[in-house]
C-alpha cells in the first residue's frame, strides 16, 4: 500500500480550505489551476506507459477535482478513517485521472505517477483498493462500481452515519443493466446521502453513445427512477460545486455533467479515437503546450 506525502497533504488542506471557505471566483481559479496540473500528469502518464484511456481521463478531470477539493470530507493521511465520505470511480478504466487527482491531494507521492501501468506498480490500469490509498473499491468492469456505491450508502443509512457517497459513472457504462438495478434500489430506500455523477461526454469505445444504444432522454429516465436530477456543464467548476451539494428532496441525486471527451487538448476533443489512443511524442509536446500551468 502506498503512503501519504505529508508536504502534498499540507498543500491540499490549504488549497481545499480556501476553495470551501473563500470567494467563489477565487475557488474557481484554484480548481482550474489544479485541473490543469492533473491533466498534464494524465498526458505524461499515458505517454510514458504507452497505454490508457486519455479521452475519458481528460473529460472526467474537472469532476474529480471538484469532488476532492471542494466537496468530499477525506483525509489523505487517514485513507480508511471511518467518518470519511466514500468516493467510487465506477468508470475504472479512467484510473489515470483518479491516480493523478489522489497524488495531487497527497494520498501518495506524485513521483509514483511515473510508474503508471509498469510491471509490479501499485498503479494498475484499473484502481485497486489494496494497493492505492483513496481507492474505495476495485472498479473497471463496467456496471459494478455503482452497485457498490449504493451498498455503501445503504450501510450509512442503516448505521445512521453522517458521511455521504459519491460515485462517478461513464455515460456508455449506463448501457449495463446493473446500473439501473442500483438506481432502482437507491430510490426505493431513499438514499439521499448518495450522489451519482454521469460523465456525459457522449462517446464510448468505437462510436457515439447514441449510435451504440440510445440513452436519451437521460434526465427523464433518472426522474422516472425516483432520483433528484441536476444537469450542469461538467467543466464549470462553480456549477459542479453547486450540483454536488447534498440532496434537497430526500431522494438520491444524479448530476448529469455534460463534458467533452479529451477536454483541454484541441486535437483530442470530441474525437472517438482518443478513447484509448496513445499520443506520439510530438502530440504530447503539443498537448502540454496547450495545457499551460495556471499561475
């Protein structure tokens, strides 16, 4: 199991504190800065490994950063703290985005990102809770993470625990029937501490989601399952923070976050081939030029 980086943890606590307590405009500036850092790490990790899912990693980045820096109650130095909020990345193939976010929070040193997908590395192609602090459950087989998150929320309900559960799903993943069983179960038990976030980039491996299996009208589907529905721009940090607030209806919440696959790198944006294409050295250089650090 990897261990925390104390210096990074201190920085994370300071930045997260400013985001949660300060002027919303200042919070957005902080979140944008971190998101650029995370995206740069993702591009470098996938280039180095020669493997990965760069398009989905880049589309989900702003969601992950908003969750960890602005919403979740977690402690990188105590990743199994009983009172922590539970976070599940159901679209586990986008592990690079989660690892990069966790490392920037200090759950483990950022130097470990250089080992992504290397032999014997803790940073596998899919998250492993045994090896990586901050990973709540192993995911990657699509349709599995959401049912686990629903179980977490049900456990909190049974225990009368105050912590909440947030789960991030890919939109193509919603074609798995197990997700709708979980949605029905969460509604049945009134799991208001559960928030599901859909990374709605409209692309999956090989085609657009609507060409593969129609999801729309997506919001109406969730409403019919008894969920409180919030739709936002998934790259608008302020909108994400508002959408990730706790339920106001006593029902579970779903946030449909409209995103762009490959966000931040112009030649990757909304291009299906970047689901798991690896950038060439020249493309890496171009991508990092576009992803200039925010001061």
